[in-house]
C-alpha cells in the first residue's frame, strides 16, 4: 500500500528550500473565517499507485457525502490534488510541494489528507506544519515522521518547524511491519535471514530494514548480513553468491517494486529454489507479483491490508455503499480514506463553534482514544502514531497477491533512540 521513495541527500536539501519559497510561504492563521472549511487530499492519482489512490479518494468522498457535506455548523469543501509526475507516474517533490503550498495558503483549509508515500510526506509536512494545519496520512509509514528510533538526522524534529506535532497516520508504522516480518519468520521456522535494502537509492527502506534486523536478533533469528544494494543494475551475482553461501534460509528485501527488484527475485530463486523470499509492503501489488514467474511460490509479502472479513461489521456498510456509489468493488484501502475523512469531520463536530480552530482540530485528532472505526478500535499517540497493530501477509497465486494470514504484530520492545 505504501512507498518511500526519495534519495536522502535530495530530500534533506529539498525540504528547507521548498519551505522557504517566496510566493509559496504559508499563511499563519489560527482559525478559518466564514462558514466554509476545506479538506485537501494529496495522493498520486496516476502511475503505479493510481488504483490505490482512487480507492482512498473515493473512500474520502463517500464519508463526506454521507455527512451531507457538513460537519456541525460548517460546510465542507473537498479538494483532491495529484502529487504524481505525469511522465513517470511516481510522486514528485515539486508537485507535492505545490500541493502543500496550495493548502497552506488557503485560509479555509482545516486538514490535509496525505501524502501516500513517506518521501512525499517528508516534503509536504514542514509546509503544512508551518501553516498550523492538521496533516493526516492514510499511509506514509516511515518511522522518522513520528520517532527518532532508527530515523535520519534531526528526525522527527526537522519535519515540525513550528515546534508542534501536527501529523498523524492511520496505517501502522515501520516498527509494526518489522514485528510482522519477525512473527512471519518464526511461523515459517526461519532461524537465519539475510537482509537487503535499497538504501543506495531509497533511504526510507534502510530504517525499516534496520529495525527488522534488531527485532530478528532479539527473537533469536540469526542475521548473517544486512547489505544495502542498488536495484537499478539488474545484475546481482556477487550479492547472490554471498547469500547462497551464508546458510540463510530466507532473504528479506526492503526495496521498491521496480524492474530491478523483480530481477533480483528471479535470480535469487534461480540460484537456490529453497530460499524463502520475503518482501515488504511496497511489493504488495500485482504490478510486481505478476512478473515473478517461478519465484512466486517462495514469496511472502507483508501488507497493512487485511482480508475484508477481518474488519469490523461496520466496514461492510462501506463496501456496500462504495459498490452502489461508484459501481465497482471497494478494497480495504477505501476504508482508510473513509476513516481519515470521518476522523476529521468528527473532530470538527466535537469542536462545536470552534470547529474552524486549526489547533483545536489538531489537538482533538492527536487525543483520539479507543475510537471505534471501520478499521477497528484504535488510538492516536501524541507522536501521531496509530495503535493499530494487525498486519497481513500475502502469497502469490496466479500472478496476484492473495491474502494468506494476519498477525497481531505489536512492536517489540526496543532500545530507546
């Protein structure tokens, strides 16, 4: 469901630059004026994540429609923005910054739902935070957005120039996925795993892999090596030689699901068909799994999306209403869009006459406790992290990712960082 793509040096350079663009400076208003509020959405509406984004956007629209376009005394406008670059279809730092500045300069803006990719959120968050607007992501699991554990330099502080937390996310962050991978390995009888990340191209995968290595070792699973590679070469003979001779039963790869990762998967399986191939949630898409060929049989991919039957009974209403409204089937991603919108609408309603007070809306969302929702019961921690911990595992059948099982993957106790 999610991705984390941007070179670390480019990201560190881009955020301060974009935050200071002259005409794009954020407005600094504590509350909106008038009886109209605007909720913005920023997602990749084209490219490899377009189908996921469509589900999220339609889920948001459905929730707002059911509310009659209002929250308490306020009329709610909805603006869906595209953060993808037209040629590649992948999220763009420039498009993301533009979207964030549009919302930041709108005095009617009360919330910003996005972004999808962690890298995009790393660009938009300082801008939205500077304007004092709630940012609620249905995705973006990167640990550095909420915690310093295994995060980059000056994280998460550098994402919050105002000095106040204004961000929350609905899917579990990296520590929960790492715990799910360790639980999966133990269920498969894995006692040794070789870990790879695409850290040369994608620093956001390094954090997930680093957390996972520590968790695996604490769980008694050996880690012969943790290597950073680049998945743009397509040739991995030297690395595969090391893996095959390490004695590892499994290889875990934290990387984007591009052509290079497909080639790595195929070459690993060809070198040793007994190796279990463990992928992270960036790979939980048919675009990746349809290309795996014989390697599919050895593949396990973690994903925050569960089987539809594993969500609360209230989720059935969303699935049925989605079908009636959009004449197509909803996926669990629609539930995340639906809940993101409803969480904001409920905060505005609860604020009453102060529903246009940006800081009060932020405070109410960050104070969410034991909320019953279509995703299950959850709270939002002061850091912005969700307490949802169930994580799924997909296998590959007929070239498609198919739900296999789920784990209650509570993060393991880790050293403070």
